[in-house]
């Protein structure tokens, strides 16, 4: 449970303590008239989150009282969204329309109490009679109808004897109330329209104000949480329940500020307009702020939930910067996504002094990401680089390839340009280059200084892919609607080139394309024949102000924080020295730990439990630090001991480091010991050679073509087999063992 409580949780706790409720029941009550958007995610996280935190329940209720705009495809989209975010509603999906009969009876009861009447003013007159903020309203002459007459008219309304708009049912409250919502609010109106669930059974439909409080009551809701615009309706909510005498264990309404995000429109009505006008490809267009859109773009549900957690719950409206949402997914993928090489706009290079071919071993992850995995990169004399990574007349500070400046091919060699070949129009069509044979990545003895490393692909083995580059749908910070849509929000590149492992091994669905951003295999259009990748987000925040870049000065151990250089205190410096010199931590991790007293003391405790400095440091500097962003040490659900146990399990090869991340998430959430979590979830790493062998045999039996190709010399398929085995075990197989066993099996 989040200990830094928001006002809603504070209230819920008070109520539980005071015994007002023994059980917390909330609900998420969308109207099924469009796809849910990121604002709904906030409401979902609040309602389901509170129910989870207090061991209560949350209902999913379709607020389907308006038959003209609602549709079952939206019901499905809403269910999908809630499930995707990882929440479970209590029982079946509920519908306000299930309660139409009871609502009708409650309305009758109000009439019989003299608290509601059938009004026959026109819509316009009703508006006029309501008055204004400064003028009191005037009661309709029909308000004096007798109870008998009202009963009869309301029954006839139900039977369908009147046309739309001819009569309405209104509560009799106070036409001069300062809060205009209390000026005899409408309870029912006539609509001769088929309802998607009740068909033509009803031709009168209840208004939100009447249906909502009663549906909450019927479902036994304890806390009815909604957005601020309903603040003035709360008195009606209370009036209806109190007047009907529904006061035992009745629900109360609480309001929070709705989520607004810049650079987008959010209301379902405006989003529907984008869809209907064909300005986007559908509700799930990856540029849409709908959950279906984010999902297709490649956002993970965790990143959305995490975002909703970080924005907090307030009572005052504000606008959240969309960069914060982008940060949430970037932050997650930075620690999870394999790095691979893709070239969007290829420029061919022939390396004249290179003969033959080789496979270069290249790690999928940089050093500071505690994940492991390698692939083999085919290399030979014909390669492609990004056109932008060569400049014949470079500006100052251009660090990439020029006629006089060599560059490193990432994971490979240093090359230098020997000749620029152009077509008749002067466009560069190819480069000739030389490589330095002794400059291989990891064993460079060339002594050549380069200023950067660039991505590349080998011509022969590269695969063609389609890349969809998405940008914000609106350039305007507060767009009004479809007329403001940005023409640059989608760029399609049909023949980008990517290294073969990405397509062959299917290691993951989300990748970092080196230097380009994070990308996601489109869940709908992707096929092996025609792979399609969506850009999820760039590597850096590119829209906001650029962080000042001040070079950290190593000698003085100054480190950059938010663009400013802050010197270390003496004590911090001593930690830093100890971490880097004695424990062998890299300077980035050492810096993070040394500068935060909570992290350094937590780290020291973990080391007392288990002496494995580097993996523990990584976990404390990343995972634990993330938890401590909005918590104190005391509020953590786990201690140093649990973290040490977790790392020990990885080192003992009981779980993989990938699974360890998930175990950590669970630990942070539930406070369970890592062993218990691994037991319950069945996440034990599979290290039994017999089990692994049988899976390998199956993979081999299923892929005779690839086996033949491998045996004929296509050794790069090795990664494919390993990948398939890992996939078959949902990542639980011990990767080292799989490598060994696959090797043995393929040789036999
Ligand atoms: P829209 O204006 O986009 O159509 P709505 O408020 O009409 O939204 P509903 O389907 O009635 O949408 O909303 C279901 C629940 O989600 C309600 O409790 C509503 O308050 C909440 N909700 C809707 N939009 C937001 C938002 N931007 N931020 C937080 N909660 C929201
Ligand atoms: Mg609405």
C-alpha cells in the first residue's frame, strides 16, 4: 500500500476505522460511447487501486442510460482496457440498464411522496425557467399536479403514449437554490430509441443524476469516486438517497481532478470526430491518447499504471505534461529493451580492404542494464550506414564519418572514408572505405581516436522492414480538435534495414534501435514476410527545453544532475572512492549510491547479508532507488535482507535476472519474501538438463529447415534455436545451459 496517502485513501481508512463500512466497494462507471483514454486510466487506477489496497472490490459498470450514442464495440474496448491494465472487476460486467425496473420503482416512490412531478414545459422553457447564477428560477405551473395525476402520466410515459420531449419527470427540490443543479433536476426523459441491451422495452430513460446514486446504492458501493465536474451534483446524489430513505450503508460521492494532458484532445466526442473524419486510422491509431492506441504504439500497461501513480490524485485541476507519460515508458524500456541496429535511410559503403565474412558477437544490453544476452552480427565488405551519419562538408562538432574523420561501426571496426561516389545529379550514392583490422570492438589495438560509434547493417543479411515514425498528433499545446491535427505526426519508411537477429530470434517485441529510439513490433500488421515496427518514443525528451550539457569533470568528481554540476561532499566522495576502487562498481552506479544517504546505507546492509557487490549495487541503484523516489526507507515493503536473497537466487541460478525484475516488483508491492513469490508464481528457472533437452528436441523437430540450414553452415541460426527454447519456457530456461545444450544437440 502506498503510505504517502492521497485524500481518497485517507477517507477510506477513516471510514474503515470508524466502522462506517466493513468492506470497501468502488466502481468504474464509464459510458460506453467511445474508447477509453488515458484519463480513464487514471480513474481505473484510482478505483481498482483503492479496492485492491483495502482488500475490497471494484465493479465495472457500463453507464448505459443514453441509447443514442452507445455501442457494444465500446463495451468490449472498455473491458479490454481494464484487463490490459491488469485489473479484475468483481463478478460480471454490470450495466445501469440492468436496474431500469428498480429505478422506475424508485421514481414512482418519489412521485408518491410528492417529491417528483411530471413537467410538460418544452425544453426551451425549462431552460428559461431555470434562471441563472444571479437570478432565481421559476417553478413550472405543472409542479402543482396532484400525486395521482403524476402517477398516471408517468405510467403513460413508460407505456410510450407520448412523443420525445413531450414530458419529463423532475425532482421537486428548490427553484431558487444557489446551486443551480438543485433547481428541480430532470430525472427521466422520453426517448423512442432502441437500447443496445433492453431493445424497445423502455422508451423512458433515467438521467445520470438519478441513475448513478441509485446504481451505486443497489451495488452496495461504499465510495463513489468521480471527477470534479460532478461536485455540484453531489447534493442531488445525497438528496435522492436521503429522500428515499436509503440511508443504511449508503454510498457517498467524492471528487478528484480529472487528468488533462497537453498536446492532445481527450474527450471521447473529439476523439470520435478524428476517427469519423478518417484523420487517424481508427480508435487504436498509435497516435491516439486512447488505451488501445498506446497499447498498439508499444506502451506497456505497467508504464501507464506507473504514470498514473506518479501524477497523484488532487482536488485541483491541472495539466500534466505529456513528456511525463513518455518518460514513464522510456524509463521502463531503458532497463528492459534489447539494443539492436537498424538503418532508416541507408547509404551503402564498400569496405575495400575487407575480404570474406565473420560473425561478431554483440551484447544486446549495455553494461548498466543488468540483463544478459548476445547475438551474432554478420559482417562483410558491403554494409549500409545511416545517410545522415556521413557528411562531406560537416559543420563544426560533427562527430560522425567525414572524408577526413574516421568513425567506429558499433560492435565492429573503425572505418575511414576513401572515396565518395555520386550520381549525375550530385547525390551521394555510395562510399568506398577502409577498415582498421586491429580495431575490433573489445580488442582494439589500433590507437585510432574516434568521436562516435554509429549503427550499420550488413547488406547481405539485413532484413527489410517497415518503420512507422510517430510524433505528437497535435503541435499545439492545447489543441481544440480535428482542425489542429499535425501533418507530421506519421512518417512511414517502407524499406528500412535491420540486422537479422531481430526478425529471426524474436527475442522480444520491444527494442531499442540504437540511436533512433524505442520500437514495437506492430501487433496487427507485423508478419514475418512484412515486419512492421512502430516508434514508441525517442531516446531523449526532444520537445521540452534541452538540458544544459556541462561536461562532468572527472578529476573533481563532479557529476551532472539535471544539467547542473553539483560537487560531492567529502563523505560522499569517500563512498564513491570505496565503491569504484575497492568494490569495482562503475562510476555511474557508484555516483548514484554515494550521493544518496538512504541508498548507501541500504546498500551497506545488503552487503552484510550477501557479498556480491556489483549485482547488489545495480539493484539498489535502479530498482530500490525507483521505489525510494516517493517513499521513505521505512515505508518500503521489503528490506535489505530480501534484496540480498533475491540476488542470491539469481546467482544460484534459481531464477533468471529477467524474472528477478518481476519478483522485485512483486516484493515492492506485496512485501512477500522473494522465495515465496517465486514459489507461488512458479517462476523457478528451469535448470534441469532433461527438461531442457526435451524442449530443445521439440524445437529442433519443429524446424527441420533451419536445422538443415544451420548444418549447411548458416551458424547464425544458433541464436534462433536458443531464442525458441527461451520463448517456449516464457523466459524461464537457464540461458547458459540452453546455449550449451543447443550447441551439443546441433553438433550431434
Ligand atoms: P469524456 O468526456 O472523455 O467522454 P466522460 O467523463 O464522459 O469522459 P465516462 O465514460 O463517463 O467519461 O467516464 C467514466 C469514468 O472515468 C468517470 O468516473 C469519469 O469521471 C472518469 N474520467 C473520464 N475522463 C477522465 C479524466 N480525464 N481523468 C480522470 N477521470 C476521468
Ligand atoms: Mg461523457
